[in-house]
C-alpha cells in the first residue's frame, strides 16, 4: 500500500490535540506528509470526542461529508480514533461502514499496523492496554509552546461524565521521562509547556506527587513557563498552592472546574467537594499567589436542578469572579451513573439557563479585562492575529490573548506589552521598547 499524505481532524479537548500531535509524529517518521485538506489526503484520521451528544453528532456530520470523498476515491483511507471510537466500536462501523479502521484511546501506537506495515490487524481495536505509556511524543501547540501529557485516564467517575469509560484508569508517566521530554523541547526552542491530564492534581510517580513534578521540571530543564490543566478541586492541596506561589516559572492561571454552585447538585454530580470548600480554595490561592486568573467549567440543567439551584450557580459565578468559563448544557451519556436519573430539565429550560449564565459571565469577563487596561504583561508571542496579519498575538501569564502591532520577528519570544483596550474575550496593547 502506497499512502503518503495525511490529514488529521481533531475534535474535543487538549488531550486529543496532544494525541493528534503524537499521531502526526508517528506518520511523519514513516514518510507521510501533512496536507491542508481532506481532499488531498490519502489517509484521513478523525480524532474524536464523546463528552456530549453534540460532540458526537458533529463527528457523524463530518463522516457523512467524507463518505462522498471515499466514494469518488475508494483508495483513500478513512480512520476514526479517540474517545468516540472507544465508546462506539462496532456500532460506529455499523453506522458508517465506509470507515476503514477504528482505534481506541489506548491504541494510537498501533497506527503503524494500519498503514501497510503489518497485515491482519483487527478492523476495530479498542482494548485498553498500558504498554504504550512509555513511548510518548510531545505535541507542538506552536513553535514556542507545547503540550505534554503527564497522565492518562480518570478515576473520578463524576456521575455525568463519559471520560473514565473512554479513557480508562488513571496512569501517570514517570517524572524522569517528563523531565527528559521537557528538556528536549527546550533544546528545540520551546519556552512554555502545558502539562495535560484529566486531573493533573492526582499525578503520582511512586513517592512523588504533582508539586514534586512541577518543582523538578522548573529546576532541571530551563523551561521558562509552566502551565497545567485540568485541576480537580478535591485534589488541590495547600502544597500545590504553595508551589504555584513559590516557583517563578509557574504561570498565574488556574483552570478549576466548579460545575455547579449548589451543594445538592454537586453531591449528585459526585464531585465530592462543597461550594464552601471551593470558595476557600480560591481565597487561599489569592492570598498565596496574589493576582491569579481563574477559569472554570459549568454545567446547567443537570437532572433535578431547580431554578433556585441554577441561581446558586449564578451567585457563585458572581462571587468568585471567573476570568472566563466554559459553560455547557447537561447531556445524557449512556452508561454513566447520571443516565439513571430523570433528565427532567427541558431542552428549552436548559437553553434559557445557559444563555443567562453566558451573558452574566460575559459581563464579568468584560469587567475583569477592563481592569487590565494600563497594566504591563510579559507576553509569549505565538503568532499573528487571525483577522489581521500585521497584528501579533500573544498570551499573558493569566492565559489571556493580547493583540498588538509589531514586527513578526517577535514571534516565538517573550515581550513586555502594555494593555490599552479590552473586550470580553481579548486584550489589545502596545509593545514596550
Ligand atoms: N477532566 C476535566 C474535564 C472533563 S470534560 C475535569 O474534570 O474538569 C470537560 C468538561 O465538560 C467538564 O468539566 C464538564 O463541565 C463538561 N461535561 C462533561 N460531561 C458532560 C455532560 N455529560 N454534559 C455536559 N457537560 C459535560
Ligand atoms: Fe470527567 Fe470528572 Fe474525570 Fe473530569 S474528573 S474527566 S469531569 S469524571
Ligand atoms: Fe472529549 Fe475525550 Fe477529551 S471525551 S473532552 S476528547 S477526553
């Protein structure tokens, strides 16, 4: 089989983006060349997400479009990998029989068997296996920053969530391997790494925990900036807060999903913390770190959520003052504990709650960003603005996008930029000499 060009389409979270980087590295090391459009590609891989029904529908939509390409050119190979491949397996092939092969979340490293290096590999491979934990390749976000997966899987089983079923049990990579990975990224000119895991706080390598990993990487690799996501409030220890405060390479941003402001709903979600615990964590963080940007995830319309309980989420959002938030309508995931509950908040009720929440958060983000006007930030310049080629785009320590006019030579460097204007989503500024 002679296949030489490929295109990977990534859905879902940053873990998937990192995994797509691994798939690219596997393909490039075997002579494949990445192309822009599916039309040109001999091999098309959809790396998929199952977290909400809508995420899966989007993938089926794309598969429908691609089936026409397949019909015109039956030699083209079409693969579905990742969380949806893991969850649906055979039933995915039943619904989209033109798909050539299906690889689960732990089978990415089996890809070579499907590009002509070995015959007789199963059409669907979704068995969980831990052997590939040792051979990870970092994925590049841009030239100057990179994602590094530090753990896989999740053991928390929040009652609404499919991730523990599609990503398997939690496993951490050894500290020594991660240090090695970051070192080689630094040698390649990377200035910032983002450590990824479904719950990075519960990272463990023998006696060493997540704080130890952060401190070791900061001390031993020469990396300039470190970020991580996602954190679970139940595992955010005082030790970790102290590490964020004490280690200069740690960026002042924390993504800490709250999900709901109601104690009863949090309990039903299996989140095992209370809102008052969450509020205390935020107070401790702000005391220890000072200025820190906080972002979160929120779900509206969880089974049995009353109007009053939804208002508690609004109150929490107001009280904490998040810099930004990802906000979702509850979506039933078959096989999860919450799928047993009555999904009794109507779709229109969910939409109304979500709209109200988004509009509140938009105002808060706007106010937060207005406070940035006049401040100076160290910005990692990672490219040009999507709308205007002559405008550069960078990230502040708090992970906000800052746009400013300057020469392209600054891309891939850290610069001082002063904020001059802001809206809910972006800061605008000018380069300081
Ligand atoms: N491991 C991370 C992220 C998991 S998925 C964490 O625990 O924070 C990202 C977000 O999707 C979750 O935080 C949650 O807000 C949302 N989510 C997960 N399952 C969902 C569902 N069934 N319906 C709606 N939102 C969901
Ligand atoms: Fe899902 Fe909860 Fe695990 Fe996050 S911590 S991936 S929400 S089960
Ligand atoms: Fe989606 Fe899988 Fe990530 S379900 S959110 S791609 S872990």
